[in-house]
C-alpha cells in the first residue's frame, strides 16, 4: 500500500459534499455500526505494508493509533478535521519526502465489540476514507486500562515496512490515549482478535521492546480526556518509553504535535524552526506544541529541507474546528 499523493483540493471537495448532503465524516459509526469494518479488521491479516515504489522511493512508515473509549472518542474526529495540517507540514515543509500513514483504533479486548481496528499505510486521500470507517465505540472497561498492548503486538508482528527492512530506519508509532496498558498480551485475545496462536502470554515490557525495534514509539496524553495530567498514567508510560511521552494541553494541537515530532526525529528541523513553521501556516498551536515537545526537541539542529511539492505550494487554509 502507500501509492498516490495527498491532495487538499480532493479533501476540500469531499468535505463540501458531506456538508451539503448532511453526511458525517464518520458515517459508518454514526449510522449505528458496532462491528469492525471489514477493511479495518485485524483478524487474519498477514501484514499491513509500507513499501517503496517509483512514486515513493524513500517511504517512511507513520502509524497513529488512538484510544476510542470513553472521553477519547473525539480524537479521530479531530484527526480527520486536521489532516490537511498534518500532511501539509510533513510535505510542504519537507519534514518527510514520502510519508505513508496508517490509522488504528484501540479499545478494550476484555469487553468491547471492536477492541482493535487497523487501516492500511496510505499516502493519499484514502487516509480520510480509513478514518471514516472506524467504529467510535466509546466503551472501555473503566479500570484505567485499555488494550494498548494488543495494538503494539499487531504493530510489532503484523506490519512490514521498507524504511526499516531496507534501510534500517525505524518508522514512527504514536499512541494517543489516557489510560494504562494491561500487564501482558493475552493468548485468548490475540487468538480472538488477530487470529494468531501464542503458546504463552507476552509481558508488556517485552512487547514494548519488540515494537520499539521497528518504530520510534510515542505516547500522547491529551487534555480533555478522563485522565489528562494524571501523574500515575504519565509515570506508567515514562517507565516504558522514557522521554517519548507527551502531555498535550490542547487536543486540537495533536496533528501539529505529531508533525513536529516527526520533523525532529528526521532531523529536518529544530524545535524553534518547527514552531516558526506553525506560525507560517496559520496554526495557533505553537505555544501548546512547544510546551509539549520541550522534553524531546530542545537539542536538535536543523538540516537542509526538501523542495515544496507542487500540490502543496499554497498555504493550507482549511479550518474545521
């Protein structure tokens, strides 16, 4: 997967059509669906692939997995509204030449009907289509735990990414949530949700170490969620991921935060330069993003930037919030 190119014009046209017809960007979920869409069902999936091609010779795999339980159900709606800002920063500012983005949704495998949903790695407007297929279940177990470990298992063992396999370069994995993971990957949940047969459970720290060999892994805890700012949650994830835990004061800044984190990881920018880029594209998120990324972005130096792709030459003027 990963062919084609993102077009803000195509996104705008689809958005205008939905507004004119009264259709939801999340029509599948908002129509009452409560089972995983067949395009996002992880069961029986061999691998989700991010591949190089003549069109995208230097692919970089980027996965964004979001908790859709409880108060986190608004996250995919924000992501959908701000896709132009995310893709615009990555491409127009030259942070990444050939990004391929996968979206996934995380629930609770102990009780939810859609505990894991995983799209494809895409480079074009099919990203918008994938988001529209997610079930925004809003359930969860109420135990301050969700099945993040099951999602990491899938990313570790059911994705194949050329940036890592051909060039030894890790992709990026962002988990957006507000709770802790369970202590282990369970045999029954892997069998029922993904279809693999494990001989023994996998401890949480072991699956975190496994997925981090393939992806630079970040956890984002946004404001407005049930456990925003909760020190127990932050300490739990910092014990697993170190400085790659981001407390975000404004959920609306999530796309800008992801884009600048990737720019920093690619050594395309330093933090000050990235914050200036936000001002240049009309984003008001610089203060929030600067505070959130101060722990991981303070010491990086900028390098030469790529040329602007023709389709992204004009500033992004889409405002959906």
